[in-house]
């Protein structure tokens, strides 16, 4: 039933697979509408020519369909009732629970003024040693997981959600299979952590265009808990490649000229408006924070594709998953992973030996990679080479593997044990004072 103040039109001038156009006045950017009962959103205004993106597709919509403008952009009701709930891309509950009561806020607003930000300085411990030792995360950071589509990145995200030391976890799932959706739901329920997790889910059975709403919904919820409740919020987005594919679908159907790899020319700004929502608020603003970890799947391992390429410019490092054939497990690759903010907390919010242990371990792992190359090329290995290879196997299985769940103190202790098992103190090249204090006798 339309209301008195709503604008109603019945003459559509053009229809594509995902959009329709008409003449209309007094309409705002991003405003919602219904077209023949289907939800749509304004994506382009040129004078009085308005283009609407129809979320469920335009199939069956006639040129005389009723178009009703709703007078508002997509919004989410925010309150403490969000915790423990599952929602679709529109913010409607999909878990059989009651509707949310709370303040209605528009999604997709601007990011925080840089003047109101604080330099990130709080440790976000994930419990995954391959991240916490070599690529320590900091509250207010934005960082992607780069992974091949066949790697268990959703399981890694679920593990981060269970282990991360954060007040709230917001999951934004785009193009997720029903199996993965049920996996997340069961893992969260069985672990008894639902009360601190909010999930927005678009599955493969839902229209692809709906994925465009999911990150903004997740971040609107995150902003409520970080700003209003002063909480440390971790936002997990998976999979940003499917989000970008949905952007490409809309732009191609609007006859926009594609850029690199068939992506829209606006890809950088579309991604940046999401990632730049990461923020650490200063003490006077309540010390809340929003940290973003997002999965970006790679097509054939191609890190130069437009999606990871643009992502790398915006974010503060990346976490790279790969399968280690020597131990048969997926690890966080220490060579291709990088956290550009880790120095802000390593050795300051963690134990004093953290930076030295991290550097020594990666150097020895690099020596093992060189030894492996010598072996493959038929050269003889030295005793040191052999010990480096043995260390690398232990290091991969006991620290880098994604199933290793230990705290920051335990991971440092294990690293010292591996140093003592395979090397002499002088080969590890760590400050003598730290060797005297931590070397396993």
C-alpha cells in the first residue's frame, strides 16, 4: 500500500536485465523504490532521467509498471538486539526470530573524518599464530585475505570470529553457499558465542545484485557498536571478489565502459568507501574501533587482477593463504603476507622478544627456501641447510598452519623451542639479552 507522500510513476522509458529508467523529479541518489512490487534503488540521475537498479532483476516488468519511490535510502534498525542474529542483505531477520526494534540509520554513510581518528595502537589477537606472530593485526586496521577459491577461507574466517579478542564480530557474507551459511551458523551456535556475533548473509540462491548492500549493512551495525557502545568491533567480509563481480554486472548492464578485467571504472572508490570505514576512535570519543578483515579470492592465483590490485592500494597489507605441500596443510604464507601496522603493537602490546623472534623465524624460513631450491637443482646440502629444512617443517606445522590455536605468549615460547631444537644461539641472530632470558636450556 503506497502512502500519500510517495511519488508514483507508471511510464518506464528503458529496461535492461538489471535496471530500468524513467522520467522523475525530486528523487534522491540511492533512494529506494519498488518497481512492479520489486525492490529497487536509484543508481543514476541525469536531469529528470532516473535509472533504478532492480535487485531481483527486471524479468516480467512491463513498461507501464508502477514505480513507487519510498523517499529514503536503504537503512538498518540498530540496537543491542542485533547481537546473535542472522539477517539478509536488506537487514530483515532470516533466523526465524522477531523483528529488531531500534533506531533506523541509513547505510553507506561517509567514513570518519581523519581528524577524529587515532593512530591504531591496540592489539587484535586472532589466536591464529601465523597471523599473530608475523602479521599482527591492530584495531582500526583494514586487511584482506588473498586466497584461491578452493582454499578453506570461510573456515579461517569462522576461526577468527571464535578466537579474536573483540567485543563484537560482524559477518558480511556475499555469494555464500547454503553449506557455508549453515557451517557458520552451527559453528557459532555450538561454540556459544552467538551473543557477540551479527551476521548479514547473501547466499548463491539470492540475487547477485543484493551483495552490494551487505558490506554497508555490516558496517552500519559495526558503527553502532563502535560509536554508541564504545566497543572493539571486528568486521569479517567474504567474498569481496563476488561483491566486485556484482558491481561489474550492474555497470555492464547500464552500458558503462568497463575498465581493467571487465571491472567498472569506479572499482577503486567503491572498495575504498567500504575499507575506509576502519577506524580507531580516540579516548575522548569512547575508544571504540572498527577493524576490517575481508576475503578476496584470486582467479587462478592472479594477484594482478583488478580486484586484488585495487584492494592492495587501499588496505594496510594482506594475509596470503597457500597450501604447504611439505606438511599438507594450508598456512599463512610469511613471504607474501604483510601487516603494515604490526610494528605499532609487536613488542609493545606483546612480549618484548616478539619483533626479534618474528624476524629470526622468517629469515631462517627463507634460508630453508634457498636450501630447497639447491636440493631441487641437484646441489649438495650443508648441515645448516638440512637443519633449516627441518626447522621449516616444524615452523609450518606448529605456527604457520591455520589450525594452530595458541595465544601470543605460547607462540613465542614455541618459536624459542624450535630455535633451540635446530640451531645454536649464534645462528639465530637475536640480541644476547633476549637469548639469555628466553633460550630453552
